[in-house]
C-alpha cells in the first residue's frame, strides 16, 4: 500500500495535483495487481472526471473503480 501511495502521489504531483489525497488513497487501496493497472486507474479517473465535467471525489472514484474492476474480472 505505501509504495502504491507514493507512486500515485508522485504521478499526481506531475499532473499538478489533479486528484485530492483521499482519492489517491482510495485508488492505492483498491488497485493492488501491478503498477501498470495502478497508473491506468489514475489516468482513467483523471480522464473520466475531466470528460464528464465532474469533481474527482470519493463517490465518483468509487463508482468508477467499481465499474472498471468488475469489467476486468
């Protein structure tokens, strides 16, 4: 978890802190498989929120991750 969190915080910093810390923590907790999927989840959430013109918050992130993780299994 700690390494996933550090990776996501670094990516978020590079992207000018697009996601709040609680969203970053949720992604780190939910996506455990590998770094590619972790980075994909980060990028997909940023894109999803930007394209849908919605706030990247816990509710929207949870909904997005639930949909994405269900379709991957």
